[in-house]
């Protein structure tokens, strides 16, 4: 292969990489607050950055560390905080969505083993277009999480 063909191939691969990067969902600050060993549920938080030119729709999540992971959102109804199960969450094109206490979060049900501060776990995000993305989550001590406003009310509301 001559040098011109090699350069053309490298340029084509570079352009393909840029297209792929445009479709990428960047995830930052993924964490779970440490809970007592007998806890049946934990909440997962993160920030999603959609770098695509079109909206992305998150339809679910799963983790080998939990029996079930659901999409949830906490909303205030008067003075009462209620949690709703969501079937999908739309992240706008070139938009950011923050999963944080008292807002969007992953409800992680029935941990398969106790998780303590410093542990790492993997969560797979599933999108409507068939894509999936593995995200590494860090378990943080309750006191560390409290500094980030990590109060999480367990009242359940209506499903959406």
C-alpha cells in the first residue's frame, strides 16, 4: 500500500471517529450513596451530556450488583416529596440532564451484596435506539454524599 492510500485510510477513520463521538453520551460523576447492609434500595446519580445532534431517550438501566434498576424522578407535590417510576427520560440534543437527589435518579433495588464506601459497580444504560453504555459508579460514604444534598425520600408516587 502506498503512502497516499494509507493517509486516505487514516483520514477516513478519523472522520468516522468524529461521527461516532458526536453520537456519544458522556457520563460524569456517577455515584451511589452508601446504605446500611440491610437496605433494600439505593439511589444512583450522574450527569448525562448528549453530544448528538438529536435527542437521546434513556429507556432503562441494569446492573449485576442489583436485582433491578429503574428510572425514577422525585417531585414535590405541595409539601410532600413523591417518587415516580419513569418509562423513559429524554435528553435533548446537545443537552445535559442531571440525576441528583430530589430529582431524576436510578432506583437500584435489592443489592446482591452490601456495598460500602469506595466500592465500584457497573451500570448499563439502555437507550431507545438500541445503544447501551456501561457506566462505572462509585459508592460514597453517607457523610460525603450528604455534602452533595443527597437526601432521598422514599415516598412513592404514580407511575408515568
